[in-house]
């Protein structure tokens, strides 16, 4: 397996000011927090970044800020996906990719293409994109599933398709991915609560939401699991499990931003249609953090 995207990637949130504008100072603070606590690479403009609510100008500003503030400390991956293939191809040609190590591209959502449609979509992206590509399979959000055979076909046809973020939660499918993946193709988890068992079956790492806030413990857990130390990994897993559940209790990234506010890293402002967690969930998060 390739080690290009091994370990822990973190899907960064986008901090906002109270008025809804981007809080670049807090974004800098978040980058320092996750890099200093052991993440292997940054993922910008993913789902956790509330990317559907960002303008194209804002997306470019965020990417440029992350690249500049990161200053080459760890690789940067940029989310670049959607359900309009020609628009993604256009944007790939428009963006400044200086300092970016790859793109993360989600399977088309809502319009529910066939496996052949998924293949042709990513073929067009691969032909347009000069960077390494991580496919992203998240059927719970897209209503479509990238089957292992389709991902393998893409990886074999395009050598710069280097990985897939697999977030189906289907462990049987996860095992099939590991079994059929080409040598250069990494299998990455998209489920923070499953990475320890997934590492046991052969996954190469994770693109994590929880690593925004529980960074040191989470990266320690992932490193232990990838090194085969499942006694240590399991202990961290059960320490973090309740916290991970709370992060997603009322949607992502509302839970993460609640924790980050408690940590004084950024505020908890979200853009509609997302809203803050309820007082009950907020209290549960505060209680968990006391023990944590």
C-alpha cells in the first residue's frame, strides 16, 4: 500500500465570526493546534468545512490561508467534488494549486449515477487534475455507493488516483476494498469510531473529524493501531468513543464547533441550514470534557 496519505488527516472546520464571516485568526489557531498535536495532513474544504455554504471566492481564500499558515509543515489536501462534472473540471483549471498535495473528491450526490457514471465522472476529473486524487465514498450523504470494482478500475487506469476515503460503514465492503486494492492505492477510513477495527483489517489511515479537537489522543490511537499495538489503540478508542458520538449527535460540524469553543480555539457559529447543538447536547459535551 502507498503511504502517501497514511495516518491521520484532519477535515478542518471553517471558523466563522459571529456575523458569519470567516474567522481567519481562529483558522490559524486551529491549524497550529492540529499540526502540533500530530496530524499527518490537513484536508481543507471538505464536508466538515461547511463547504456548500461557502462562495467560490471564500473557498479560494481559505485554501490560500491554510497553505500559507501551514508553511509546508504537513501536506494539504483540498476538497474538490460535486455532482456537476464539467463544473469541477472547470474549477480544477481555475484554482491555484501551489502548496497543495492532492484533492479529495466526493462521489456525485443527489443525481445518483450508475457505477459507469461514477467511473466516467472521476475519469474526467483525473484527466483534468494534475494532483494526486483521493476518492470519497460516503453513501449516507450521496445516496450512491462507489463499489470496490469501480474504485479499482479507476486506480488501475489513473496512477495518480492514490486512495479512497471509505465512509460506508460496511465492514464487509471495507474488507473487500483492502483485498482488491492495487499496491499504490490506500484505503482510508471516513468513520472516526471504526478506524481501530479498520486498521486491524488493513486500512492505511483516516480522514478524521474528531482530530479537530481530540487531536493528540486521536492521532496516538491511530498510530498505535497502524503499528499493530491494539492494546493501546483499544484503550484510546474506548476513551474517545463517547466523545466521538457526541460530536455527531446533532450533525457535523455543530458538535465539533461546540468542543472547539470550549477549548477556546474558535467560536461555534455555523451557517444555515446548520444550527448549533441543543443545550442538552452542549451539557453532555461539557460533562464529557471534564472527565476527558
